[in-house]
C-alpha cells in the first residue's frame, strides 16, 4: 500500500548540491563540481537528472536546492523551473547536517508538518518507477514518526560504499517493505564486503533521508543542540531582509558533521531508524571506475570514451578515457585504464586504484598547487 495522499501532498524534495567530487579530479573541480557534468551520456547533467527524477514526486514547485554561492548561476541555468525562494545558498561548505538541517528548518517554519526527502545531486539512478515506489513507502514511514533512509540491495561486494545492517521488519501502514536499521557500517575491505553480500542483511547506504522536518530537527537537537540552535536562528529570519547579516554571522560557526553521524547512527541506536530496500539500480558515481562500469553495462572488456570531440584510438584496451582537449590519445594493450585529459592536468591510473585519486587532490592542496583544483 503506498503512502497516503495526505502524506505525499506534504512531501518536499531537497537536493543538496555541494561537494567537489575529489575522486573525479581533474574532471570535477571547485568551479565545476561533479553534479554539473554529464557522466552518463544522457545529454544532461547529474543535477538535471536528479530534478527530473524528483519532479513527478513532489512537483517542481516543491523542490529546494542547497548549494554554494559560487554555483548559483550554473544551478539556475540547469534548473530554470527552480523557484527563487527554494534556492538556499551556503557561504561555505558546512557538511550535510547543516545543509539538510537548514532546509528542514526553513520548510518547517513555512509549512509545519512538512515531510522532506534529501537526495544527492550527483547520483545515478535507473528505474524511475521503482524509485518513486520506494520514496512513497519512505514518506509513509516518515509520517509515522521514523527517520527513514533508502538502502540498495547489493549486487556485488563493493568496497566504495558504506553499508546498512538491517534487522526485523516493521509494521508501518503504507510501508510494507520497511525494515528496522541495526547499524551503519563504514566502507569495508573486500573480504568483509563479500561476507555482507552472503549474509543478506546488508544494504548499500545511498545517502537518502526522508523524515518529517520536525522529527529531523528534533534528532539533530538531541545530538548537536548548538547546531540546531543556529539552524533555527537562520530559519527564523530566512524569509526576511535580515537574512544576509544573520547568515554571515551564524553559518560559519555551525559545526561540520555528516548527517550519518549526527542523526542516522544515534537514531538507529534508539530503534527509530527505518530503511526501505530500493529495487532500482543506483550508483554514487564516486570514482572513474564507477563511470566506466556505467558505460560498459557490466562488460569489463569495453572502453568507455567521454568528452565532446574526444579523439581516441584503442587496440585491445579497456577502461575509460575522458578527454576535454581534442588531443589524440592512443591506447595499446592496456586493461582497466583510466585516462582523464584536461587542458591543465592529466590523470593516468587504473580502475583498481580509482579510489586513491582523492589522495592526489590532498597532495596538491598540501603542495600549494591549488590552481588545478
């Protein structure tokens, strides 16, 4: 049974559009983050794909985007339907609790009883009907007072995702597949991931959270009372001329903490976190190996080529080439290679080492080479 029409009518989508996507350097940069790229070949950016996925659920007038001030013009160019009052600008990144919590506080003040769902701007989802069914169940569970996440049935022993350990089924009207969450698990090593896959009680953590805004704020306050106080102060003046001055004073002081740690883990310990197992295909496109996999449709011997006007000559090679230079790239007898060619930086690695690209970004920061970031 789906969520009640009343609950769905109170649903508001929130898209946190932040983060650089450092494992996708040098393609993803501070001024052109991951969500502003077409990484799937759909002809649209990941942000636009996310909007199109959510609009049938909440309507385009009930989607809020939280993003950095520097990205406002690009976001609005991608989303011309985005209402001005639904643009929330961060002066600087303060992690997901602040971003999602501020959206919750603003929307709860405007519309008490609102149910919000937070969905990252830079994930890839296939199977829109199955996605909408999962969200509808999540909304029903949220209306019953649970903090809800959507987990993905693992199809392989992935080491690039966090996991959700589930326990028993929950009896929630409109959320027939809801399970109780036992705990969240950090990214495992390969042997542990294989054990999770075999066990059958683990789901991939897709970073989607659905809750009544008042319940989410309640749980933020239980774990981080000073952070909640700042969010409520911001929400109080958000739709007034005082917003700018208060944001400049309050926002930089908010604690940086991911919502997994401030809300999900403590709520799971209380037995009030529910998960809806999603049956749709999902990927967080966290590294170049993920992009290669998406384009190869599971065929590891394929070579994925991205970039307008990319010039690639390949013989007995597999992996991914991303080119934004027009330079000829020739590959001979290399497997699972990653080549990313941009005008000012060249990355060459392998799919097996794709997660280590973040370490290169960290090294560039330490060396002062920020001009290529």
